[in-house]
């Protein structure tokens, strides 16, 4: 166990050095842990980047993960551990996740995955729910034609297709991931089947940055009202529809 703790400290220091050379100078301090319960592991290892409530941090380019289904989070941990994600030090957030995923024991990963799923979804608002110079109305058609089949009509995701919920994710994060798929930074590993689908979608059907911003702007409209009660939010998500009127969304 001492070797494992020392390894985690080493890889995190190495990642911090790579991060300090990147455009974002903020370096999180992540401590090793022998904990076996998900809450403790999350607060010790994950919260520094993803926030105490799993809400994510724009300054670290870390997504909101609160409420993400366990099957998807576990799959991503596996992708990071097996090199399908996080293999490029030029992508500090993903590289950091890969080092952490490889340092945690499988039982620790399972525990923290279950904890993440239980966290209440954090509905994006403010800058996290904005997409500059974008038209949600224009993005509606692209979502209908290319996204809805896998991510469902309300962007709630579908385990059968390996498609995560897009609700609760910050607009800037969704845009960043689409760009990574489009440029080959993500989804190009030979064994990343679901990633390969996204690479095809982004390269064949998202023609430019304007289309990318538009579809993200539409996805953001499917999020529930952050000020509503949990029951009302759940109802809004179920009633969400890519055919609703979004002309009132600012462009």
C-alpha cells in the first residue's frame, strides 16, 4: 500500500508539472488515500478538481459529474486506466484523470462511482449555461438528426448505446469535448467504440464552430430550471422535447 501511495503522489506531481506548462496555471493538490468508502475518496481525491458537490470548476476545465450514472462513470475510469483517454500530456485535465484512475484500486473506484451517482445533479447556470454567438433554434435540427437517437429526446442519455446524459454538463465543457472528438484528441483509440461514433458525428455533420456552438446552445435549453424543486426539475426533464419552441433563447 505504501508503494501505491507513493506512486499516486509521484504521478500527481508529474501531472502538475505538465499542467503548469499549459495555458492554465492552476494546479490542484490531490492527496493519496487508503479510504474505501466513496464519500471519503471523493472528498480526498476528486473534490479538488470537481468541487465538493461534483459541480465542476471552469478554471480547471473539469466537468460537473454529480448524478452521472454509475455505468458511465465506471466506463470512463476504465478508459482512463486502459489508455483510451488521458494518454496525451498536452491535455492536462484528461492526463490528470488517467493518473488518478491508474492509482486507485478497483474497489475504491467502484465506491467513488457509486457515490458520484448519488450526488444531486447540478443544473448549469450563469456562464455554465451560456454559449456565445449561438442559436439554439439552429441547433435543434442537428440535435434531432444526429444526437437524439443515442442521447434521447431530452439529452438524458441511454445506457444501451453507451451514451451519457448531457444534462447537467456545462456548455463550455460540452463544446470542448465536441472539439476534442473533431480534432482526434478523444475517441480515436482503436478500442474506443463509442468514441469512434462521436468522431464520425463531429467530422461528418458538424461542419464548423458555428454549428458546434448552436447544438450545444440547444442542449443547454433542455436543462431544468435551477431554481425549481427537485420534483419539478424531474418533470421538466421528462417533458423536455427537441420539438419545443426555443426561439426565445438568446442568440
